[in-house]
C-alpha cells in the first residue's frame, strides 16, 4: 500500500539515487553531476529551515518518489508563488505515483498560503507534461534552447496552477 508522508533526514539516502538518476539519465534536471549524500542532506536541512515540504511516496520501506516546492523567485512580491519538483524512482515511473504526490503538495501549498504553483519542465519530458496537465496545470510559456545537456539544446516549458 502506497503512503504519502513527510520525509525525514533518514530518508535522504533513499531519495538520493532517485534524484541522481534524474541528473545522470534524464533531462529533468539541468545539472550534470550527481549529488553526494552530504549535499542531499544539506538540501533537506535548507527545506526544513524554510518550512518547505518534502513529501515521500513509499510502499513499506520502498521509497517510490518524492516531491517538494520552493520559492519561485527571491523577491517578496512572489511570496505566494512556489515552484514544484517531483522525482519518481525509475522502476516506478508511469504507475501513478506522481498522481498521489502532487495533490498532497497542493494541500501543503494551500496551507502555506501559496496562490500559484509553477512547474518548469523540459519540453521533451512528455510524461511529466501529461501528469501536470492532468492535474490542472496549463502552459504559461516556453523558453527555447535555454539548457544544454546530452549534447543538445533543451527547451523549458513553464506551467502554472492556481491553488
């Protein structure tokens, strides 16, 4: 049975390979180098310091994916706009994990007075674009050739959802 819960510092070791797979094997992250466990723990500590959620999808002890959000931009007028991030374990992609994680993230956003949630998704990530559209996100803009990964230029699609 899949459950959604708050992640803990102890979960970072299980989250790390999910994130690093996205870095090394997909265009979902515009980074080139995998994170260390220490960097993942520092990321989590920063989320906690800012009272930002990190939600985990698990089936017993098996971590299936995680989601979080953070500030969209640093200026005060954007304080009610957040940008999400969601990562699913490679073997569990396409099995509905994202459809469980994102609505839980919406609830957390509303509880923190977020008004709009933004998703920045690589244009070639059809699965993530479908997931977000199916949960009420609409395309707000497209930035052409703003990322360079795997020896090619990548477009970034911005989607938005009013919470």
